[in-house]
């Protein structure tokens, strides 16, 4: 699913080829029918537009059915529509509990301010979301039958795993020369991405060293607390080569937990599967390597396994690796944008970190803040500060 959230007329659409175009992407999903049925239900809770109609002279049928926000006729503001899209994206990202808490808080605040129309709208969304939880929307039920997945069968046989890797976790690091360092943990259940189990890490120190950052991430993941809360993976895939894999293994061993968990790496350049001798908890089936037209190279305490890039195993590992990379980059970009936005807002007299955070949470981006009406901004800041913020942003745009 593609949502061009930052456009002047955000829409939701489907695509088979995600692009680096600034839009928000969700998926891939294993069933087109399932995703369309899920969105048919979700659109009644969070109305969205599916195509731009800037010259429409009257509200569409979808608007009257409660499926379209009616942006083209000014029946909702762009900031309110984006806030609604953020909630939809939170739901699709697995943040269902936090979304319900946010809506309940908004309902109470609206009722206290005697904005009964908003309170009723929040109440209806809460009730609809609770009803959705009783239906299959995006859940483990969508995932493919493990016994029919050839890649998992081949991977199990190749690495001589004790059982099918029902839960595969992928890890990657993202930063910009040591700033805003983050790590991602993506989860594939039975060979398909399971977004409700994704986790992200903000490292405790900003250090330009991927080995150090990977070590911290895996050490936190394999703490007793997180193992108890998130469960134990059957296979861990590290995005990187020997250095990243060794850092991850050292961290695992230092915790004293997960000693039997299989760890492998996937080096980007040649898409080589990296295995640490006696530490990765896998045994390589040399006969299968030959049957799959692969070859093995040794490098110190590591084995570098190269398989044809069109093989089922490589494609599966690439999906996990690419998703962990996408998730890490997405989190890093959001932190970087947030930091820059807050830094810009804090240049204003009377706007401190807490107020800047409040503005960012309410409107989502600096661009969104600059496009809202004075009245909308005044609800959050008060009339005096709202005028000051808008004047500041206008002057900044003129300089640009």
C-alpha cells in the first residue's frame, strides 16, 4: 500500500513496485483479496481519498458514504485529514493499543472542552476499532502455510536446523555519520512479514561504528525482559558481513541467553550467506550446496556461502534483509526530521522543547504546521504564540 502522506492531496493506492519517492509504503502482503477486504473495513473508521479530484464541484458519493474525507470541498482541513491518515498508518504498523489510548484521550479532552462533535467522532472510531479486533484484518491468519513454503523447507535442510524457522528476525543499523543512530528488528512469521512484532531501537550513544551499534542492539534484544515479552527467534539474520555477525554473536553470548538460536549474516555485495564456525548454531549440508549450484569459501572463523541469486533461499533472506533496512532507514529519517523540526521551532522566543514536541505531535511536520489556519494553531498554542509561529515560518519560507 502506498500513501503519499506529504502531498497536498494525500491518497491511498496499491503498487507492486515501491519507489524512493517520499511516500509511505506498507507491505508486501501475501494476499490481494485480504488487503482489499481489510481496507474496506478500515476505510469506514479512517476515511481516505483514493484519487485526487481538485476540480470537483460537489462532494463525491464516497464522501456521503463516509469513505472519503471531502478534502476537495473543504469539508475537512488538510491537517485533520493527515492526523486521520496517521492513525490509519499506526493501525497498519501494529500500534493498535497505543492508537486506542490516543483516541480515548482525545475523546476525553474534546468532551471537557465541550466539543461534543469531535468527542462523538472519537467515540465512534474507538467502538469501530474494537469491533475490528474481533475480525481478521491484518493478523497472523494471513500468513502462508509453512509446510507449503519451499524457501523455508530448503533453508531448514541447507542449514540443518532442528525445526522450521517459524520466527525469523532481521536486524539493520541506520545513521548519518554517527548521528540519530537507530536499529531495526523486523519479524517474519512462517515466511511472511509480521508488522505487529516489529521493534525499533534508539541507541544509547551516537557512535559511528556499526559493529558497536549492532552489539548494543542484540544485547538489548536478548535481555531476559525482552525475551520474556517478545519470545525467542528461531533464526536471526544480520544485515552485514563478518564484522556485524561477530558483534551480534558476542552480544548474544554475553547475555547468557539464546545460546541455541541460529545466527547468520547476509553480505550485501555478493549476497553471500555468512556463517560463523561453531557459533552460528547451524550445520551446512554440503551435498545440498552442490545440488543448488552454490560454492563455499572460508575466511578465518567464517564460511561464506554463495548461492544463485534467483534461488528460493536467497530471495527469502533478501526479503528479510531489505525489510529490516527499509524499517531502519524509515525510523532514522523520522528522527532526523523530528530533530530538525524541533530545532527550527525552538528558534522562536517562547517556544521551548515541550511546546515544539507538542506541535510536532499534533501536526506531524513543519510543512503541515505552516499550512494550518491560525484558528487551528491557536487551539494548540493560544492566539499570541500561534501568530508568532506563523509569522516566523512565513519569513523563513520567503528567505528560501
